[in-house]
């Protein structure tokens, strides 16, 4: 490929001998680059050793060339090829600027050689060889060397993959680069192309054509079509061709999703910067004289002389951005940061190539970086860029706003991030794209992004419903989602850029249903759609990769469901191979999720084959995944991962019980963190559902292993998470401030005070929210705050252990704290070591029929209120469940407690605090009918608690005399018939100085207010007004479909969520010396009021019973020392009478609230009952009714809080 130069043709003057030898050596060094000759490793080492001396000789000869020297073109050609070769070597083995200098020198020399005219011009073969080297240096990809530093590289060897695509800022203008490449094509095609270079020529031809098409685009639509054609025509043999196609697909999506707008016109003077110089001048314009050869050899060559061109850098940034979105790992985090900076720098971004796109690309670049790094600060920067974009293009900016909560959610954000995403999407695409609400078909330039946004809305909504656990609602939502997605896919067609995304959402929906129902037919449907999406590669790279990572897990489920082990063949190997292909900078969660998928495959193999080795390997992988999660900026899936580890250990339970329990407790800790990061009780409840069954399972493992302290820890960690988080959240600002994060603490306080529930209406409202980042990405603030807490978070989320609870039982005066769970009663006594697990067959899951029947009857009664048949069926079920409770549970439990060591026969009734787990939480245990016919409250004083932690906190609060500053509330809605009688009786008989709220029949009686939620919250601990000693509310209440919406009907609804979102009091400190909120004083904590909710269903939850989220528990969490609530709708007259007796025993009798309530209920059961003084009129006549002894009249009332006596 190299022809003979003049010196080699016999023109051999003495002073030319050295030059001739250098030219011969150069041919030997450069020829393999073009011919493909490999030679031996020794040959390669020898040639590299000769490289620098040969360059030195030829550089000196080039310096001394006279005008018209017949060797000029040959020397420059060989020197240019050697510089190019050394550039390739250095770019592979060295760091620094020397390689870039060599590249510039090579390009200058090769251009000068090819411009030389006259007798000394290059021959045909030399023109071909220089064209190949020049094309290799100009092609927009960095050079590479073969691994291990073997032979000199060949021209067709793979290029290193770098986001900058080799477009150094010192390169000539981009358009000129491609124009020059095009000018080289005739020479490259003029001679027979060696086999190993044929593919390179094809690639170069395509590259030039692609560039011409792209740079001739005048609008964003033209650019979208050019990108589409580039992807379609890309040669199959192109290295990393699949990646390239993904880049152009991303470019097509980017340009196609923008409203049509003009792009830059071609720039003037697109010639290379050294065009037009004298043929003998191999220097860049305005450069210094050629340097000393010795200096060049030492690497101190001249500074880059080529003009820095904004278009080149901008295009490189654009390619890096698109490459990073097309395939994970294409661009490292540092490079993405450079891209984001270049896109926002004045006059240096991609706008130098594509007009008006800089703001869009800057926002997208920032979003890509946020996705890569998991940084909330980067999300805030993205929001600021979108706000700036909105000033010029509000429609486009609004379409990009959902990126913020979407990224936050993908990285393990809060449930409120999910709500923020849904609200943003609903504001933009309330109806399907193309449904007629937007521009007519074909006229809407934002149709493509609207299709994507609508599909995301449907998929996110389905995921949210799936979390709720309501099977009927999930089925309805799934059918509606699938129908719309299928209709959308059919309408837009396979050629549409959004088709792959729509199809992927269909696949995910199918998989959610299949895994949920574990139906073989549904699994097959899901796998068919998954396979189609993965095979067609019609998704952007990160989403395609994420979908691929989830596929092994789905295949594993399918294999188990269908009992088909052949589905597992090769899956583990594929997953391991995929792990090996992950780069040094994986996306958040990438490695963790793939390891988890591998563990599922191995676990499925164990389940089907019984091979212990597969289970062992599954545990190893899930442990590694959890370890990697600690350093994962996304932090996704931690809760489920820890729990899955516990389940796998439990399968090896004979040897791994301890490990299973430890992993389960770690999982519960992650659930607690997830709950705390949520904003508000409603979102906290959705996160807490993961912990309910986990806590019970870990507790059962621990009880079976005789590890009662761990059983208590598991029960505490899995219960009342929302109540615990509400209390913990109240102390976060103070803890942050103490750690020096005062600004963050104030941000937290402002967020807590901010009104909630605002929903953006339309794009304008979305853009307006950008000025309030925590509204757009609500979880970001809480993640920053919890990260700042560091080790404080451990203390914040700590639950009391067995020693703390034992101390609280003793200090409070109670006899036992009793956890009732399936299969056993776990009793914590007053003394260390006295705890016991009582096996109760009646609590086994198969024996809970009466509880299930009662729940069913209660549900039918709620659905058909006032229906006599349903009321009668419910009362019968209530009688039956109380009979069962006495026979199977309370009878054996009370016998064991009363027979305890050291207990005298004439001792007062034992005081028990009950924590009822699961559906057992609906049972009125105090009303249990014992053998012999008496009720359990005859033999014991009962209090209830949401958890041991809440019991301990309330037990540490001081009671205040209820008559100190009582507040009485009569039903503001005037729908509770006996409310006025109840409140006026209490005022006249017990609380003459009470502040009255609500509606009273006597207009002469002054009231302090209408009884709004705000007024009543203000008198609770942490409220704005003077704290009440007693808050008695006589109004309607109801248990909602979700516990957090259970509410008191006042002058406005007061929900559980609203009570909890402003918790009062100080959270307890967990430690062996403390009983309540304060250390140092046994039982001496802050004071709290007595709250009495004389209303319907104020201590009932229709679901999520383990969370014990009721109005009663919410008021205890809000700082009440004692609270009284009801389990079902009480008869108005009977409830008013019982309340009158309760307050009489409380004030005149001096009893503590639990004792006063017990006394009032026993009074209702006494046929010889006599009303207390002050009960007059029709309320006194009510006391004469014989029906007062029925369960429905007296048993709904329960006590929570401090169980101690007065």
C-alpha cells in the first residue's frame, strides 16, 4: 500500500541516506496498520521501540525541507502516519495531552502531504494510505489498542467507547470534519480494499451519509427523520451497532417529541482551519515556528493549534447525552456532569449545532445526571432549568415536569412522590392522547410525549392500586389500564417511537397480575409480551435493561407455577453473565436488582429440585445484593430484599433460624425507614403494609425457637408503624438543629405546616410549582433530612425491647402486657425473665372461624346500615365471638395470670394491657364470656394498646385532674340525638367550668366555638391554644375504607390522618432506665389530657388492623395520657348514660380512667343499677331499661393509654 518515494527510487545523495533509512523503517512500522499483518509480540515491541527515534529523524527532516523538495510529500506522509500511530498507542496506554498533540500533528502533516502538487506529489498508493490514516484520525470515535499491548494496531480494530466520541474541542469544525471525510472516500475506493478494511469503509460511508442528512436538517422534524434513517441504515457489522441504533432512537424520540422549530442554518467558512496554507507549511495558522525535535520527542510539543469550535463540543455533548439515555454505562457520571455543564455554558452547548435546543438539552442532561447519581440536589437543579425553559416554552417545560417525581420515585422516593407524579400526569394528560381533548390528529406536535405520559400515568396508577391490596379494585383498574394501552398501541402502530414504551407497560401490567394471582395462563401471557418487548429492543436503553433485569425473576415464577423446570435452563448463567457485563458505574439499583433476580432463579430451582446447593447460592446472592444496596444511591428495594433474605433463611430453618430472624428484623427496620420518609399518615400507611405480616412471621419463628426477646422485637417493629413515625417525625427538626442542620430543620418545619392536598390543574399550575421544589418532589426533603440525621436515625426508629417493656409494666402498676397473635399469647410481666409464650390452640389460624364470621357480618352491616336482618346477624356474630374469646383465650389467660407466683388470693383484679395482632384487633376481649357466664372485665381491668411502644409512652405521661380545663363538644351536625343531653349532663354534674363547643339546644348557654377540627386540635398537646385537661366529644364517628380516613363528624371532618399529621408530645427515648418520654425519673414524663370519644366506631379499623390506626390511638399518639373510644356504633341513649356514669366515677369516685370505665360497664350489667346524682330527665329514665346489659350497649367502649390506677 506504500509506494516508493524519491529517495527510495535511487536518488541517494549522502545527506539523504539517514532519511531514506528512516522512511524504510517507517514503512515497516505503519504497514501492518493497513495490511492487517500481526507478526509476533517481539516484532511489535521492536517497532514501538523504533517509533520515537524515527519520528525524531523525520520531524527534523521535515523542519529542514526546502521549497520544491521532491521528498516533501513522502516525508510528511510517513511522519503523519507515525504521529497517528503514536497517538493511537498513547491513547491506549497513557494519560495526558501528548496523544492529542500527536493527533493534531498527524492531521496537519497528512493534509500537507496530500495537498502537495507537482513532481513530488504523492503516488496513488500513498494517497490511499494517507487517506486511511487521516480517516481513522478524523472519524468521530476515540482510537484504541488491542488489549495487552501486543502488536501494532490494525486500522479496523475496535475503537474505545468514550462519550466524547473522539471529538476533541481542538478539532476542526464538525461540518468540515465530515466534509473532509467525504472528500477522502474517492481515494479509499480507488484501490482494492483489503478484506479487513472493507467493513471500515462501509462504516465510514454510512457515517458521512448520516452526518450530511443530519446537518441538512432545517427543523426538529427533519432531524427526527434523519435520526430514524440513520438507525435504519446503520451497517450490521458496525461495532456496538446496537448501541448506536439506541442512540439514534433516543435522538428520534427527542426531536420527535419537541414542537416543530427551526434548527441552525449551516455556518459560514466550514473549511478546515489549515485550508489554504502553502503546501510546505505544516503548522497551524498563527502557530510558532516548528519546535525543536528533541522537545517534541520529550512530549513537550506545541499547544493545540486548532481553533476550538463550539459546534464540535456541542455535538459531542449531545451524543454523550443521547448515549447515556440509550444504554446504561455509556457515559460515566463525571462525563454526564461535564455534559450538563457544557449544555448550560454560554455559547458552548449543543445549540451551536441545533438552535433553541440548549434549554431543553440542559434540562434533560441534568435529569439524566440526577438519574445516574441519585442526588436530590441535582433534581433541584433540573427543576430550576425547567423553570427557565418554561419562560420561553411553557408547553414543553410542563411536559417535562413529571421527570422530577418520576426520577425520585425510581430511586426509592416516598409515596407522596408517587402521588405527585400521578397528579402531574393527570394535569397534563387527563384523557388518552388523540381522544379529541388536544389538537386534532396530525396537528398536535406534542402527541408523542403525550402518549408516553399517558402510558406512564396508567402504569403508575395500576402500581399504586396493587399496593393497596384490594383485589376487586386491582382487577377493575387492570382491565381498564390494559384496554386503554392496547387501544393506544393499535392506534399509533409499531412504527411509532412510543410503541415500545406502550408495549412495555402492557408487559409490566401482565406480570403484576400474573405474579399476584400465580395463574399459569396469566404467566404465559406476561412472558409472551415480555419476550416481544425484549426481542424487538424498542425501548430506550435504561428501560430495556431494567425490563431485561426483571425477566429472570418472572421466568422463575412461571417455572414454579407451571411446574416446568425447563424454563429455568440457562437462566442462572444468563443472569451471572449479565452481572459480569455491568460497567464500573452502574445505574442506581442495577447490580442489586440483577443479583436479586439471580437469587430468585436459584430459589426456584431449589423449590423444584430440592437441591440444597441452589438454596445456598440463592442466599449468597441475596446477601451480596443487600450489601451492595448500602452503597447504592438509589436505595431501591431494600425492604423486600431483606425480607426475601429472611424467607430463604427460614427455608433452611433447622440451621438458620437465627439468621432468618436477624434478616427479618433488618427488613422491618427498612420498613420503618420507608414509613418515616413518607409525608403524612396516608402515605405512611401504604408503606407500612409491608411490615404487618413480616412482623408476625418473624415473631412466630422466634417463639418457635424459644427466643422471646426477638419475638417481642419483631412484634414491636412490625406494628403501629404509622403511629411511631408520626411521633418520631415530630422530633426530627430538633434533632437536625442539634446536629447543626438548622436550615434543613426549618425546611422540615415549613413542610409540616404547609397545607396538603393541593392538586395542580393544568400545565400552568405545574410550572408554578417549580418554584417550590418540595411540592414537585415531596420526598426529596425527607430523604435529605434523614440522611443528615446519620446515626441519630437509629435512635429515632428504635423500638423498646423486652427489658424496657418489663420496666414499663412494673412502673405503670399493670400486671402484664399481653400480645395476642395467631397460635399464642406472649405475656410480658413485671419482672425480668417472667415472660412466657402461652400456646393457645384457639388462636391457631384454623380456629379463628368466629372472628372471620364476625368481620363478615360487620362488613354486611356497614354496607346496609339500618337493615334489621343484617343488624340481627351482626349481633349474633358478636355474641359468638365473645363466647369463643372467653372459652379459648381469656379463660386460659386469666387462669395463668391469677395463678402467678406471689399473687395473693385476695389481690385486686389484675391489670392487663392487650396488644391484639391481625384480625384479633376487632375482638372486644374485655367482653369475652368466660365459662360460667361472667364477662372477662369482672376478673380484670383491661386496657388496649396499639403497640408496646405506645403503651410505654402513655404510661410515662402524667395525668392531670380532668376538671382542670375540661372541653366538652356537642355534635355540631345535630345528628346525634343524645349529644346535647350527654354534654349538658356532664357540665352540670361534673364540669361546671367546662368550655363548650358545638351546637346546644339552649341558646342562652355560651359556646366557645362551633367545634371545628382546628379548634379542637388547638387544645391538644402541641396545639396553638391552652391545653385541655379533658376533651370529651359527643358526635358521630366512622371507620373509613382506609384507617387514615376514619373521622369524627364535627364542624368539618377530623380524620385520623389529620390528627397524626400534627403529633404532639415528645417521642419516648428507648433505654433501660426510662419508662416514658423522659429519662432519669421513673414514670415522670410530660402530662397529657384524657380524651373521650363518645361516638361511633372511634376505635375500629375495617382493615390494616395491625397498624391499629383508629381515632383513639391517634389521640394517644397526639399526646393523650388516656383515651376512651368505641369498637362499634353504640346505641345513643345507652352511650350517653354510660358516659355519665364513667365521668361520675372519674370525678366523684376518684378512679383512674381504666377503672372508671370498668366500673361504668359493670354498672350497666347490674340489674339493680341506680343512676348517679346529676343524671336527670330522659337520661335518668334510660337507666331503667333492661336492654342496657346487652353487649351492643356497654361493650363497645375501650380504654387506651396509661393503665395505672389512680
